[in-house]
């Protein structure tokens, strides 16, 4: 009902805006008068007062594809339609708290209350992130959402100690994220991208398997043909719209799939009379009931701590995306802003546990939708938070969610975790993988899969090891961290290559960087830039300033930089910041030398030259 109204509102607003994207933001929804000042004007004024002042630095430039930037206030119609789209994208993730509440055997009425609280938590989290209150909040349009990151640990807690344990461990995870936030940049050495990708992959894998167990586990109720039909229709609708749908349909494909699934379930008689009466008797407006209670279990510390680190890294990545899409001159992450964003994310998770909800995280799909629509204004975040605030006081909507058939839950879960799994694969393969890293990832994935496929194997483990082996996410992460440290033995973080003046072998230089890049786990784009710089630099030296002896190429790597030093006997090559004129290049060899230096300078993030004894040394620095 209310879900359908949200989708309908988005479609109608989009239709009013016109058929072409170029005219999407040229029409406004008429203001509805409730007071001497119109409701739209009141909301806009609240947003302007509550949201902080200018966020983007003065030297930043708004990208051409962004119509309304982070510091701008779009018209009411644009803001409302964008906010409804954001709510539609986030709504699919409500399946995560539903799964947890059912695993804890919560009654339907209790689930209704908890889902109302969950809406309020999303409202608070979105406000906190956008408002930038003191030391928390990035100030970007980055809504809060529930996440698969905490699903597997929360399911373990729900089955072990019911809802109080879920809430208590969620509070613990939020505090872990708060502690991790200032250290996030330093954790790159412990969690390199391939292991971060593994964690993301295992989050999706474990969540997907957990969803399938709802239907296919030996102790689950038999799956009837009509359940298969509803699940198939729901999943097919989401998939078809995501692949072949229009721009708006792709954005809301999951929400539309839920609506279609509900309609199919109603037609096939899924809802028992008791379920219908629960929805029918629920009021349209009402105050949510809070269910307080916290407990703690040491055996769940590892699963929730690893999930918290993963959530912090994901939040940091999402805030970095916000920075990049709002600044055409973006070069590297603004770490203070990232830290504030992760602190806001951890604070929201603490609030979620205290209020009676599961862990939250930043909505990366929501940020992507904002970038695609060209509206990244923080005013939209204010409206998103306000919509979730209203939904928290709508018991009829939460009643509809509470009675969601398991066929729809599983279909929605499989749709969302597919993207999580592939995202994990992309992160794992974003670096060059040699035999060491291939074995680390392969052994860890097999270990995590074994835990999911053979859960009974954990029963024979000693007590202290049971928490580590009982979760596929924890076990695969522990295996990967141990093997990564072990396999780093013998890997030098610096390597040297000598190039003879009479035999400049470009293929040898390329092979040198390919081999070292794979051994270090460097990103292919950084390795390619260093390879290009080395070959071009050696050629330029040979043509202009190389006098005698070999050229020594030294490469050094850490998780943040790839440093390249080239030492030779001869004059220093110049690296001008401005391109030499055509006349200067044509008039003398010096002009050609300046052109070579100018091209090489543009390829590196930083460059430095020095003289030591009779040698010239050129240092290139590439950010990783």
C-alpha cells in the first residue's frame, strides 16, 4: 500500500519532469498550503538552517554532470523526487532486519514495532551524516541503510541469545567502528585491497547461503510450488528491470519487484487470515514501541568486530565516492572528511543497537543514484531523513513488511547479495595477483565455503576456537590474514634493475615492473604508469643527458605509494611545469629535452631531483 504509493509518487514526479533527462529538473511540484508558509517552503528553510555552510573547498569545481551540487538547494519538486528515489533504493535492505527478527522468533507485533524503530534509526543516521555535527558527519548526501555486513553475525546472535544479544552486540560493533575510524588509513597495511575484497565477497556469500537455508534447510517447512512461483516472479521482475528497464525503473527495480511479489502472493492466497487482520487492524499513524534490552557474548566478539571493520572500510569508500563525484578537480581522499563520515556511521550503529535495530552502513547505491541523477545536494538527505521519520510512525507499512512471505524475502536477498559478491570479486582483482596472493584468496574462500557447506564440522572444535570457525566470514578472514603475513616472508619491498647504455632493453624494464607489481600486489594502473615513466625516462636520458655507466632503476612499494628512483651519470633532466612552446621545441635540442621532461612530469603524482657525488637522481612518486 504505502510502498506502492512511494513508487507511484516517484514515477509521477519523473513524468511531470518531462521525457528527457535534460529537462528532468525544469518543473516543480505545486506547493500545498498547510500554514501561512507552504509545507515545501518550510522544509526547504529547515534544510538551509540545519545543514552546514559551504562544504566543498573554494578551489573545487562542480563536475559538468552534476546539476545541483552538495552545497546547492534544488527546487522542492526536484528534492522530493530525488528523496523518494533514495528511499526506494534503500527500502530493499529492510529484508536484513526482517531476517534477523524472524531468526530470533519475534512475534509479528514485535517485528512491526522493531521495523518502525528501524525506520527512525535510518532517519537519524541520514541526518547525522549530512549535518556534520562537530566531529561526526561528512556533510555529504550519503543516506544510512541496513547492510548485509552485519547479517551473518546478527543471525548468530539471534539464534544464540535472541534479540537482546543482537542489540548488545550491535552496540559493541558500533563502538568498534568508532575506534577504527581514526585508524582507517593505517589499516590498509593489515587489510590490503585483496583481503578487503575477500571480506566483501564472504559477506555476500554468507548472506546468500543464509537466505537459501530459509527455503532449503532440512528443518525448514517444505517449499510449495506457489512459493517457487512468487520467488521467481519477484526475482525476475527485479532482474528484468535492472537490465532492460528505463533509468528510473532501474533505480527502483528492487522496490517494484517487492510490490509485484506482494501482488503475486496475494493472488495465490499466501496471506493467512491472521496476517491480513494484522495489516488491516494496523493504524496508518501511530507511535512506535521500543523493546529495550542488551546482552553480551564474548564468543561473538570476533564476528561483530570483523563486520565492524568491514563496515568502516565500506563507509570510508562511500565518502570517498561522494568527494570524487562532487569535485571535478578531485585527486585523493580528504581523510578528515572520511574520518567524520565513518564516525557518523559508527554512531548510527550504536544508536541502532540501543534503540532496537540491527547494524547500519552508508548507502553506496544511494550515492550512485545521486551521481546518476545529477543531484548530490545535502538538502535531499534532509528530505530522505524526514521521509523515514514519517514512515516510522506508519504502523500499517511496518505491518506489511512484517508479514513479508519468505519467498519474497529470499528473492530480495539473493538479488542484493549478487551485487555484493561481484563487488567483492572486483575489489579482490583490482590488484595484480601473483601466486602468493592467489593462494591466500583461494584457501580463504575454500575455508569459508566449507564452514557454510559443512556446519556440523564445527561441533568438534575446542571451545576457544569455536567462535573463529563457526562463522564463514570470520574463518575466511582469519585464514587470509595469517596466510598474507606468512607469504610475505621473502618478499622484498624494494627492487633494483640496471640498464646498460649500449643495450636499452625496454621489454626487460616492462617485465621487471610486471613481476614486482604482482609480488607487491600493486594496482595495475599504478604499475603501468611506473612502467611507462621508466621506459620514457630512460629514453629521454639516453637521448639528452646520459654520459656513461649504467642507469640504476630502483622501485620501492608500500600500501600507499610506489616510489621510483632513477640514478645515472650525467646532467639533470629538467621537468618544467609549463609546456615549452612549439618554437622552442623546434629551435634547439634544449626545447626537445624540456618537452620530454614536461610529459614525464604529468605522468607522476610528485617528482623530485637531486645530485649525489657524480650522479643525477630522479625520484617519481605514484600514489597507490
